[in-house]
């Protein structure tokens, strides 16, 4: 059995896990895109002035109207490391904060990096460049780019201008690349203050896990040992969750910190080097990311923009072999109509991609899409950037969008195209003709 490595974990968290399971996509009927379909798409399309976050945001009002009062909105990115897609997240979040009262930006990154970046956003604590360098795998994860730094710095500036209406940053993933001591300390300090009878047992349940808290140390253990320690972490969470007690908010927070420890140990107990275990590991990861997002929403009452790969935020998986059930499926099950999925697609271009755990940034190029596929037709709509409300697109475009046809699964090797029905996976769609590489931060460049 191959031991879990830091490289396999980082590959999984950046969206490349499970690629060994992929087989060639079965051919999807290209069909004939008639002029009436393209005409209907063009009539329904709403052009966006830019993907850049600066300047007038008025062109986003139709998007805001389509979102309505939905409190949790996911904006997927069809490729990690694309400047336009990262900048679009910033632009849309600005609009939603200023015009729709949104408060939290949630990113597909670690729970612990979210806490550290939120300390900066809320209170000015720390240097965001340093936090991003430390938390994003030294460049091995795709978030260490100028575009996300600019978003975080705007959030801090907003809070200085509007202290009465602060925004917050959260990460909804496990605690990677390691479980920091601060998580254990938060749980144990809370138990000592409010539930002293549990303190000794919790300390014992965490002892071995704390000794192997880094990915490398934990991954070097046999899988049977990793599974045993993961069960102890889950038991600790159940033990702490049992009593209510004083300080309901503090208690909920401590239980959530214990939950993240358990989530981390549980995911790391899978062997991500074994293709047979990857699908269940990825299913579990999407489930926990959804849980953490819903927990934050229900605890804070914030309106939230969730940022992740489009394959995670859709209602139906793009890649059933590697990702059997995705975050968007779980979000809809939990929140119903209070969750809305905005997908993205693009025609061609390039994106910045971390090659491996060493953080060697490379540029990945995406060719023009195949004829008859979704992106090929969307590229023919006469706007460089536009959005569609997939719920209200007129016929015959409505039927066209509900049929599976080749769609780019951008963050798998080879820029694989898989059959997918866009209107079954998303409520809204933003299409860009071209993308270009995001700009890696010098502090995380190898």
C-alpha cells in the first residue's frame, strides 16, 4: 500500500486527484447547433464589461437580479490559475458586498488558512503575503497569486472604511498541510474551562495525533494506524459535542475546531496514492467542505460567496469516476433553494499551474474546444464575456443546454472533455472566450 505523501495530498486539494482513474470519455453526440439555438443564446446573454474588479460595476446588476435573495452563492472557476477567473471572483464579490449585503468570501482552501487570513481581514493581524506563502504549500496550491492577494487586501480596506459592516474570509477545507497546534489547544482549553471532566480523556485521544500532526509524519504511518488515529479524533469530537454548557457560541466553535481535526485525520487516512481509494476520499472531501460552509452560514447568518472549482460547486458531478458526489450536491441537499450555483466556461487560453509540491509554476495552455461541444457554441455568442440565466433561457437553447455534450474538465491532465449538461449542473453560467495566466506571488515562487 502506497503511503500518503504531501505531494498526493496537494494534488488532491488542487483538483488533480483521481486522474489515474480517468478513461477516455465516451463520445457524446455533437448534434447540429442550428442558427436558432445560437440566436436564442445570444438573445438571452447579458454582456459583462470586464472581469476586472475596478471601475463601474453596473453591468453586474442583471447578474444580481438573477441571484435575487439567495444567501449562499457559489461561483465556480473552470480552471484554477486563470487571471480572468480569479479577478471575476473579486469583481462579483465586490458587487455582492456593496449592493446585496454579502459578508463572507469562502474559498476552497484550508480551514486554518481561512482563520489566519480572516485575522488580517478583520483585525489587520499578520502579513497576508506571508500567510499565503506558508499556507498554500509554498506555491504548490493555486491560490498564491496576486489576484487573490488583491481581493484580500480589498476586504481589509473595506473593513477599515466600513467597520460597522465588516466582511470575512473563510476556508472550508481540511486543515492542510498539517494540523496546527492551535486547533488542539483551542479544543483542550475550552474543555478545561467548561468541561473539566472531559479534559483528560480528550488529551489522551489527541496525544498520538498531535505527535504526528504534519502531513509527512502522519502519511508515513501505516494506513491501519492512520485509520485508528482518525477514529480517535472522531471520538474526541463526539465526546465534546455531547454536553451543552455555558457559552453556547464558544462551545459551538470548539466543537467545530474538533470537527476539523477529525475531518483532516479522516481524509488523510485514505491512501491517495491508491486509485481505488481516491473516489471515496474525494466524495468525503466534498461532503466536509459543504458541511463547513453550511455550518459557517448557519452560525453567522452571513450571505456568502463560495469560490471553488466549477466541478465542486455544480449540482451534478462533471467526473463521476473520480468525484462521485460533489460539494454542490451536498449544499443543495442542506440548503435547498438557499444555494445557487454559478458555473463558468471558457473557450481557450492559458492558466498558471503549480507543477508539484516544490512550487514550480508553469503555464498550462488550453486549445480551442472541439466542434459541437458546449464551449465551442458559447464562444460564438457575440460577447467576449457574458452570463446566461440557465433557468430562463428560451427554447431551443433551453433544451440544448440540458443535453450532455463535450465540456472541458480543465484541471485533469490532457484538458480532457467529458459529456456534461450545463443546465443540470448550474443555475447561471458565465462564459469567457479567453483566459490568461494568473500572476504568482514572488513570495511563493520557487
